[in-house]
C-alpha cells in the first residue's frame, strides 16, 4: 500500500520532544513532584487493586466485580514488576501517559495539517508543553481508566495517520488499530472512538484499494478483544460481564446535561450563541445567496472574523495561568468546558463561514470527540482530562487558518509561544503543589508515608491522613496472622496492592458507583464472608475530607453496612476504625 500523497516533513521533531520529557521528568523527581500530590484513601489505588487481583489470577467479572473492562488493570500490572515503590511509580507512569497524549496530538496535527511550510520545531515543542501542562496540572495523578482510554485513543489516531505517510505501513496501522481496541477495553464508552477510528481507517483503505494491508492490520488489532472474549467464555463469565458493562444507564445525565448546563451558565454564553447562529445562517445562506458569500469574503469581514477568533484564543490563553494562579478558588470543571465551546466556535467559523476544507479540521473534530467521550462518567463528569487536547486543537486550527498573517510574517511568535509554554509550566507546578486532589498543600504536608510502608514511596501528606494509614498498618500487623482475611470498608482500595493482601470481597472500593447493578450480589457475598469469619474494619470518618479534619461517616450512605452490624459483633474500636467479626478473636 503506497502512502498517501502528503507534504514532505524534513525536520525531526521526536528527539527534541523526548529530550523535554527527560529534562522535565528529572526536575519533577528532584522536587518530588509526584510525592507532593498528597494521597487520599478514597479512589486512589482502585486500578492498582484490580491489577493485583489480575496478578493473583482472579477471573474478571466472575471473581471480582468491574463495571469497566479490565484493560486498565492489565496495563498497570507492570508497576508490580518494576523495582520501584508501587504507588509513586504508578504516578510517574501517569505523567508519562499524559506526555504521550500531548505528543500524539502534536504529531497527528503535524501530519494532517495543511501548513504552507514546515513550522519550526520551537512552535511544535511549545505546543507540546502547553498540551502536557494543561492536562497534568488539573486533577488527580493516579492510574484511572479514563486516562488510559484517552491515552490509547491518542496513540490510535497518531499511528493510523502516520501509517498513511510512510512506506512500510502495515505494522504501524496494526498498532494504531490495536490502540483503538485497547481504549475500549479500558473504558467501554470509548467503544465509540474505536468504531469511528476503525471506520475512518476503513474508508481510507477502501479509497486506496489497499485491502491486503488493512486485513492484516485488522487481524492484529482485534487480538485483545478476542483474548478478552476467550477468557470470559472459558470461565463462563459472559452473563456477569454483560450485566456489569450495561449497568450504568445515565448516558443522558453524563453526556448531555453537563455540556448543556455549562453552555447556558458560563460567561461566554451569548458569544457562543451568536457564533453558532451566525455560522449556521451563513452556512445555509452561502448556498442560497452569492451576494452573502461575496460579503463574507470581503477583507473587512475577514478581519472581523480574525479579531473575533483572536479574542477567543487570547481569552483561553489568559484563563489558564489565571486559573493556576488563583488555585484556591478554581473550578476544575469550568475551564475545560469553556475550551470545548471555544473549539466548537472556531471550527464552525472555519467550516461554515470561511469555507475551509473539512479535512483540515479532522484532528480537532476527533479531539472534541475524545473530550466528549471522556466526560461520560459519574465521577469525573468533565472533559478536564482532555483539556490539553482541546487547547492544542484550538491553537492549531487558529494558526493553520492565519498562518500567512502570523506564522510566516510575525517573528515575535517564536518568542511568545515558548514564553506561554514556560509560563504554564511554572504556574502549573506551583499551583498543583498548593491545591492537591483531596489533600493539603505542600507547606502543610508534614509526614512522609514511606515511613509506614516503602511501597508508598516519597509521598507526603497531612497529619490526619498519616495517622489514619499508620493505624491501618498496625491493624494489618495485628490480624495478619489470623486464619481469616481483613477488609477495610468502605474506602482504602490502595491497601490491598500495597500490602499484597488478598481481598476476600469482590469489590475493592464498594461505593454506589462501583456497585451498579451488583448490589444484590455484593450483599449475598457479604453474608458468605461473614460466615467465614472475615474481619471488617469500618472507618469512622469520611476519608474523602480527612485532610480537612474528622467528620463522622454517614453509614446510611452504605446500606450493606447494616448487614455487618446485624450479623457481626464489635471486637474492638480504635481511633479511626470499628472492628467487626462474627467470631471473637482468641
């Protein structure tokens, strides 16, 4: 299969990009960046707990409940094989994932964009840093299925596009299709991306009549799904798999309502409405009126559109460092939704009003699709994990359209883009160390968790969380020699992989969101485990807010607790836990 005719790319970008990764990573390690993120006992560790189950040989969906495919659990199993502290190693891997996401989109735009001349590496490196920074400084820094799905989707779009620009393309195409499949196996909502990605490739292969390479690549790309299906079938876990995959039915609430709410309440509402209305009217009117088309093509009209889009881009560029600097009052939801609507505005102006080729906007459209798909979640119901993709899409579309006026004539952009990238890097680093996911700022992190267990690594936290984990360590030491298992409820998924404990329950983080459609099964299982003499350590406080102090946990939020209270007896009570079991300890 011959590569598609494309603009020759002469400058080597990748070596410089990987050098940036190495340099920034060294800086992060020196300042203990991943360790100053703090640690919360709630959802941190959920994916690692699943990885530990897979390493133990447990059958997905049958021996443990997972409302998502276990692709993330398989991927992050590698952390158990490396000679580094488990939790801190997983965090640096997530930083690497976000870098690969940014790198993949820079490369995707680089291959697909219609620049008259190869843009200097300094522009691309600046955009790479901006995309990376905008994502890593916004939310949690631990393994999560949505991050993995975005990671694989990004690789899929880059590699499949690259395959059409090289001669030996079958293996590259196969790896791209494989990545799309792995995205769906990380989070089932990304099956949308997988299907669209495969169709996009199939259409291009059909046009080139390159079925041989396509069939070989597809055969390789489909292997993960076949392997998964074989495991499920061999263990008769098909019914459990379907029940767990289809239990969440809040598509409208997660995929539509958040976007509508942020569209109607953000301070750009009337600008968004005006641009969408104008784009639709002009798009229709140009087909009916040559006079209208002539007016849109006039120099004054084009200048007005340029000023409008420039204002949107500047508004976004200003909002990001302002968002970092005013970290204490920031809203992680608003900024990413704002970027989503700005990108939509610019794309509508580009395609409907200015009549630019649809093909040139494909990477940005796919970027919006990834951001939207990543929002379909009951927990992180926001495109914040795709903010870097949205920002880089806005900048690329804008620069492509106005390359004559900006890239080819304005030398000051060689200084401005790197300056913006450096500004984001500095303000973002300071910001994220001051506002951590459910933990205190770096100045208040007085304790190091490596003193409790080496697998935490150099993770620092507050005195309340430290005392909490210290007590868990003591409880494990006290009960590990018993003939039964110890369970911590309702949080603390991180405990099982860190201490290499086998959780006798089928869920590591038994919250409503993780028990969709499986509550009856879990309650029955709970009774079985009670009869087996499992020791239950029930936390007394809401650990999601433990960094702010002690607030009693409302047990009514966890109906299954009543089974433990009814069927077990209180063995002991410590500062943070009540210890229950059906049988008294000798």
